[in-house]
C-alpha cells in the first residue's frame, strides 16, 4: 500500500492527523501489510527511513509537491495494490485521483472550509474553499475514509456517495506512560491541547476565562501543545489586555507532564470550529477528564452529558457558564468513571481491523467499477462500525463488546 501524505510522525510539526495515520498504518504493518508513506521532507530529515515497519520516503514539499508525487508514483506504480491519499492538510490536496488507476482511498479528516475561514482572511479563504468541491468531484467514484460520523456527513454533502464513505475512528494512546506533576501548576485549572493555530480558537477559551476568574480568581487556564510563536504572541497579548496574564499559562509539556495535566484538569476545552475526530478529547476521557466541546467537535466523540458538555461554537458566554458548572459542581468526580468507560470504546487495534476490512471492500468495489458493473452495497460491519456510511442508518462508534 502506498500512502501519499503531508507528513510522517517524525516531522517536527506533526499534528493529530499524523498520529491518526501512523497509529493505523503501523498496526496494518504488524498485520503483514507492506506500506510506503510518501511525504514532505523537513530540515534534518532523511530522504528514506523506516519507522515501526513502515517505509518512509520524504520528498521536497511546496507548490510543486503534486508533480513530484506523480514522478515518484510513475516509478512505484507497479508495486502498490492500493493507494491512500491524505486529501487535506498543509501539503495537500495532491489530486492523485487524476492519475492513479488502481484502487484509491481518500483519507479525509474533515472538509477544510471552516478551518480556512478561521485561519485566513476572507479574500484568501474563499477561493481556497473551492478545493473541497473539486475534490468531492474527483473522489465521487472512489472511496473515502473519515474518522467520525460528523466528517462523514460533511463529506457526503460534497458529492461522495454515502456507500463509499467509511468511518474509521481514532483512539486514545493505549500506553500513555508515566505521569509527572508540574510543580509550578496547582489545581484548579482548565486545559487546551493542540498546535497554536488561529483556527483552534484558543482565544475563545481566554475570553471565557474573564467570567470564570471574576468568581474564582485562583483558577488557571493552561494552553499547551505545538509552539507557533506568532500565534502565541497574539494569545499572550489577548490575555494581558484581558487582565488574565497571571491566570493563563503557556506551557510546553513533556508527555508525562501532559498526562498529569489531563488527569488533574477540571476539563479539557476544545473550542475549534471543526475537528475531524479530536484525539485530545478521547485521550482526556481516558484519564477521567470530561471535555467541554464546541459544536465543531463530532457529536459521536463528545456526547453531551456522557463524557462532556457541548456548546454552540463561538458562544463565549455559554462556554464560560459550562466552565463554571464543572468548577462549582461538587459531583465533578462522578464524571471520571463515565469518561474513562466511554474512551474504552475506541482502540487503535479495533480501528486498524476496520481499516483492513475497508481495504478489502474497496478492492472489490474497484474491481466491479473496472468491469463497468454496479458497485456492491457495502452493508457489512466490524465491531459495530458500519462499512459504508448511511444518512438513514448511521454507523455507530465501536461497542465495548467488540473484538479486540
């Protein structure tokens, strides 16, 4: 299998989508699949390496990356039985549907429209949103893998038939490791995790803290994750202008420190306009922490009243009220068992088995298409997740009684 992606897991700017891809492909490799990931190189990166049984080919990025993909594929095209393309990301889309004749799967975390309008000025974001429509047209006869039901619904709106959309959920880290306390940080605190990017809308969390701190001046907000110094300066200015410089902490956490923060926070905040899955949410749940999620987080990942609370994206007042609800609720600890139980639905092993079945189903579908016959209706399911999204009979998250 050849995977055309933006980055591999060793990239200094890796993000949640790269973790998702690596966790799945590394387990497919353990199952016996031969996998090559073709991705962007980075400063100090080797052109070729092997990670967890996956061969990594790194090439120069930039605007000409799609053409370089074609050149590499022309040399490899006899090798892969199936090709997977990461549709959106910092280096994509790559338009491999124009030249790949073998079975092709688009890995589409989420349509980019909401991210683009949150990240860029309107004059730039507006034309870029056309890429979602273009790729919807290119992939309408192919298969698409998405990480959540919410993404499946959005992709279907772009013209992908429901029967060609396959839901393969993400999961928390099954072996998170040790917990190291952060000596300079004392509870109570709320936590955000992720790269410092405008579209993550961490500024909403800072604005919500103004109301929280009025009633609870001892409470802090920890903003942790990938460092983007330009965005960090913007967030720091906002916290200073809001009089919250002593309550908003910008921290670069080691993995054990991140684990401690997840285990000890009041709640994880996810204020972004859209998330394909939100690995941070299920990871927080695995440590017993509830999530306060915007409407941009898939409703099959954060279920209101079960493993967190939901609010309408951009409603700062509602966000602050939910933060106060957790902070002042004497039953906050009762959420932890429910959250941990919810997170156990998701495992990378289970998702890898689903993806393996998707690969087999796509090979059959493509074979039928090549013979110009009607494609089969994928009504199968694995571990409770339907193969082939349906707007009337929706796939469900993996049940806790599914096979491991």
